[in-house]
């Protein structure tokens, strides 16, 4: 038990002898924890804001865009261009059971 008191006494004497170093260490730890809490809070706020904004769009909406798709599954070096046509829109509208409204997106 005496050895434990000696260790605590030596620790407190060392902290008291090096006040600036002790303060800067504690300040650095507090700054790091505060920064981490702030970043987590901002991230959660952005996630909740995006979720609420996306919920205003609706739950049964489909967006289709033309673009590039892999010609061989898993290969991104051989990307093949594809464009959606009006026939694709009609086929999707006919086959889709979950989407209430479908609107084509034209981009040039």
C-alpha cells in the first residue's frame, strides 16, 4: 500500500514541477476529444438532413441515366457506353410494379 502512495506522490510532484508541459498535454487531449465530438456531431447532422431531404422526393421514384457499364463483369478498364432510348422508357414503365410515376431524363 505504501508503494502505491509513493507512486501517486511522485506523479503529482512531477506534474507540479512541469506545469506547462502538463497543461499542454491535458489541453491537447481535451482539444482532440472536443474535435472528435464536433466532427461526429456534424456528420450525424448532415446524415439526418440528407435523409429528411431525400424523404421529400418520395418513396417510389426511379431515376435512370445513360452512361458507362463494364463490358465484362468486374472489369472497369473495358467500360462500354450505353444510351437509354424511348423504347427503354416504355419497357421500364410497363414492367415496373413498384414505381408509380416514371419520367425519362434527357441529357445532352
